[in-house]
């Protein structure tokens, strides 16, 4: 079985409507391995990236809201402050 390649991204959004904000959070949490408020760390394959982008397009108002997806360099060590937890490799997920 071939392993699906995933890349680490930072997903962030700024949503002007509370209803759309709740929906965007729901979508982001499907893929998130960490994060808070409107910024999430996500491990995505190519197809998951497309799915996330399509889902956000359905939820957000492109004239009023913003969505940002930045691919991070896995060679770079994260800089953490406070009680931050480093991103976890999303190669394996447990579904309960």
C-alpha cells in the first residue's frame, strides 16, 4: 500500500459573519492537527487541499471574508512560545 504524501500548511481565515465563522471553524477542524481561534496547522495531501479549498469557497463570502493557506517548510523547526505544542505528523489518524 502506497503512503499518501502530506504537507504541513498553516490555514488562517478572517470572517465577518458569526454564522460563516462557525462554519469555517467546522471545516478547518476536519483537517486541523493544532491551532486556535482562526489559525490552524493542517497536514494535507493534494486531494485534501483541493477539498479544503472547495469547502471554504462554499462557506465563505469571497467579497467579505479572507482565507489564507500557506505551505510550511518541514525542514524549519517551529518557534514556540508559552504552552504551544509543535505540529504533529498527520501520517496516521485514529477515527473513533
